[in-house]
């Protein structure tokens, strides 16, 4: 059952919600969305459909994303594969969150799913564990970020068909690992995640020490 009751809309805070998708993937960017809206001002039918993106079917996420964009202020940013490798995935995620929040240009508290508040902001911040089921703006951010990242990875699957990205969107499924074992890394694979997929062939390129 979706966690947000439209009858309680006025009790939900008017904050910037921020969430990421792709932090645990073996390739591609970390995608971040920052979303702001007044819960009592958006359509009750939309508020009542928001949820953690992982709990929604792809078709529902894809239907909700344009509705969120139409009724809320939305900004997105990505931590590229190169950035993840250079500064680590946690730092790349927080950097993308900072950029997404700044792109909104709003003076509002920033609530983030997880344990880490966004650094480098003059705005008040808060980390909310399980926030995508507690804060509607965080839920909306998780839906937008996942829809955008999944779309990107499925487009890349047409150019790199050996890894099963059309279905696993870059996560370490058996099909993905088999593709890595037989073909080595693509330019989109994270070098710093080498140990996660245990590639040691010459075609895999350099590995982390």
C-alpha cells in the first residue's frame, strides 16, 4: 500500500527531497534527483501514488515521472563513471546531490534518503533513513532518478548487448557477470568496482591496487 495519505497532505513538510539510484551498480552513472513541492498543493491522486521507486513497477514509475515533473520543481544531476572512479561512489553521489539541489535555486530544507546529509549547502539539511517511504518529495525523487537512469542504461544496452543491461540496468546479475567474464569491461564499467565482479583478464584493463 502506498505510504502517503492525501487526506494528511497538510501534515507532510514542504522540503526539497533528494535521492539517488545506481550507487550499487557495476557500471553507468549514479543518478540523483532533487524534488520540491507543497504536498497540499499537488493533486491528491499523485501524492497517493508516490512510493519508494523499488516498490513500484517500471510502468508505474514511467507514468509518474512526467506527472511529478509537471507538478513539482525538479532538478537532476549525475555522478559519472569517471567521477565515481576518481572520488568514490559515496562522494560522487553527494556531489551530484549538491549540484541537483543548487540547480533548483530554492531556499528550503533539504531532506535526503539515507545517512548522509548533503555537504556544501547553506540550506538546513537532514538525512532520513528510509526516507523514500516517509517523505513524499524523497519518494518522488527516487522515482524520477530511477526512471532516468533505467532509460539511459537500456539505451546503452543497444550498443553493448553482452551485459544484459536492458533488464539488469547495470547491476551485478548472473548475465552481467557472464558478459564481463567473456567480453571484459565496457567504457561504462566502474574501474573502482573491479573486486565486485572479479575480472582479472587482460581485456578488462587496469584494476585498482
